[in-house]
C-alpha cells in the first residue's frame, strides 16, 4: 500500500514544531530572549497533530489490509515503536551517566522508578525522555484499537469505546479533587484527538471526493488555527483542555491535507519518515551540543539565534540521515523477521 504523501509531510511538520518548541522553552529557562523562536511558543501543538495523524493512520492502514490480524497488528506496532525507542532512551541514560562521571553532575541521573516507567513505557508521568508520556498514551490507543477493531462490527465497537474513553477523560479533566498520577495519562483529554483522526479516516475511506471538495477551505482554517495557537503560546477554550484549541485545528489540517495529492517529493517524504527519530532524539541532541559548546567555547547556545537555528537544522538533518542509514534497514530487517515467524 502506497503512503499518502501529504500525511507523511505533516509528520515532519509536527516533529519539527515540537523540536522548535523545546528550543524556545530552553531559551526562556536560561533567561534568554527566544527571538525568532518565539514563533514556536505553542509548538506543543505538534503533539496534537501527531495524535490526530495516529488515529487516521492506524484506522486507515488496518482497514486497507483486510487480512490483518490482531496479532499481526500488535507485532507490527511493537517492532515499530519499542526497539528504536529503547535505543534512543539508552542514549539518554548513557549521556546522564557521562555527565555524572565527567562533570560530577548527578542532577540528571534517572532513579530506578523512572527507568522502569521509561523502559516499559508505563502510563505514568515520570519518563526519562520528557515527551515519552505521549508514546504511553499512543500505546493505550493501540490497545483499545486491537481489542475492538479486529472482530465483527469492529469499527462501530471502536467508535463506541473511543467515545466512552473521551467522556471519561472529560470527567477526569473537570474533577477538581487531587488526581491520581496513574490516571493522568490514561485519561488525558487529548484522547479526543485519536477519535478525530479515526473519524477522518472513516470519511476518507467512504468518499475521497468529499475530502477533495472541501480541501482548500478546511486546510486554510486548520493552518490559521494552528498558526494562532503557535504564536499565542497555547491556550484553552472554555472549560476544555488543548483537545479543542489545538486538537480541532490539527484535525482540520489533516482533513484538508488529505485532499491534495503529491508526487516526486522524496525529500519531504523522508523528512516525514524521520519524524519518530527527530521527535525522540532532539532534546538529547540539544542538551549534548549545548553542554559541549558551553565547555569548549564558553558560550550559551540559547543566547544566539544562529546557534539555535543551527541546532534545529542539524538535528533535522541528523534524523533524516539516521532514517536512511539506520531506520530503513532496521524496518526491512524486522519485516523479514516477522514474515519468517508467520505460521503457515
């Protein structure tokens, strides 16, 4: 099955927004003026775009492969998510150990609970990689999908369970009593964005003509909404969380982008394909390079727009190269491995 180019490109956009956001936040934490990077003040919306994309991609791919089984789906998700994540997580741990040994900086050493939560991707807000909580929520969505979709009437059952999940998350959002940290991620209000993506996939599979008919106004509305969220630094609408202010524009952006076809855009496609590595790796890269520049040159990278732009451009380039030379060979290997393990 061929990939939808516009969706691939949006993955690259989402990951780059998150990377830019962390540069902007780091500059503020260092007491520096983010300058041009203030445009990424609401760059966390990249996460919301990812959640909508995930809802779309998972439903679309599963629906397009009638012979896909629950076991094959779970296996594919495991090999796609965990080994690359474990590899990058281990780099974070090694970097923390290096800082502790070389610089005597033990402040970033993860404790046993954090390591357990991180390596198992448990839905608990104590991850070594600060954005890994989003992967925990992704895994819960995959579990819901696997339990509901692969049976008679699975699509309807999935939608019903997703609606119940969303309602519970909204109740949890408005529950003012002290919150159990083990419930914060499973009932994060952003689960609505998975439902947005799933509904978009259903409409896309039913009638691509409808998507194409409204593509321009919907894409413009989505782009404007995302831009407002970006430059404003993020906001909520009424009693709701980011699932409305950020989730609705993200859903509109995905819906509108699906109406456009593109070809011969290999660089942009690879940029999108590299989004997973970029998403996981950028914080570590900023930390390492920032520390090296501070030691060698005595300069704070967040005091210079040139340094910040160089950091963003170089981490995108490194993720791009890693996708070509590491991730693609790995994916080819695990697909052959899984194929050999199939019972016949």
